[in-house]
C-alpha cells in the first residue's frame, strides 16, 4: 500500500499564475479531504469529498480555489491567480468513510513569489 | 464551528519519563478525537484516536483519555524515547461530521 500520493511535492509559482495540486487516495478509500498548513494559521480544513461527491467546502476561499474529484483515484485542488498568502503546505488525506482514520499524504509545498 | 485548544506549546521531558499533552474542545457534538505526530519536514502520521463512547484507550506506550463533561482529552506517552520527539497535534471532528479541527500543536522534546 503506497499510502496517499500527492504531486508535485514542491511547486513555485509567480503571483497571478495558476497552480494545480494532485492527490491519489489510498485504494478503496471513499473519502478525500484537503487541508492547508501554515505556521501562522496551523492546520485548516479546506474541502471534503465522499464517493467523489463534494460534501463540504466550507474552508475553501471562495474566489480562487476549486477542487474536483473526477474519479475515485484522484482529486485536484486548483488555485487561480495565486497570491503570496496562498503559500502553504497543502495536505490531502483519505479515509474509508464515516469516522474512520484519515491518513495524510506527504503534502505539496506551494511557494508563491 | 469547533475550536480545539492545545494547552502545551512545548514540552521537554527526559527519556523514560511520561509526557502528557492536553486539549480542550468546544462542540459537544464532537465524537471523534485523533492524534497525529509530525516529524521535521514530514507529513502527519496518525498515532491513536478515541471515540466518544469510551473514556480511555491504550496502544502500547500511548494512552488517550477523554472527559466529555469537561470537553477535554489528553495524550499520555509513557516511557518516552528520543524518537518520540516531534510535533503532536490533537483534533476533533467538527459537529460530529468528518472534517477535523486541529489544535496548534505541541513540540515534544525527549532528551537522552
């Protein structure tokens, strides 16, 4: 079991550019979560899918962030017109559903210059 | 929404001693409380969790206690080892749903 896979591991973008982050959940897991980690804000929930359907996006900044799960094997988080304050480690987690344990991927470190 | 406060920002113990990290939460509907360990430059690694139907859970050297009345839960690491040194995060599921609200983390240093 490879665990949750996230690509790229590091991404540097210029202000105003687009960034797309990829997550492959653990095979058989039905729930995918996205979180963001910064020194100042700590760990913040962004959005959550179950069986590919969006369930809760209450943590997503409304204007420039979007997430999709087109099939059960991957989810994407897209940030349009990136800003320096978007710099963070973006973490994807998957679980078997319900209140099962969430297993985290290695994260994508995004730096917006 | 849920708020989780992690009371110790840093904790230093000697190898072999016990370490205790305390967290409190605000939402009475929260029912699931996991703990994660993060080593330098790495992601979150699940260590142990507790659900609201029990008040104590143990896995080897790790013990989690839950006091629902006080809305408090704690992680006890017994017989600490240098490799226990890391940042530990407590979390609670928000309003009984699946998303997690995390504490700010506790840096645990175990000195030989």
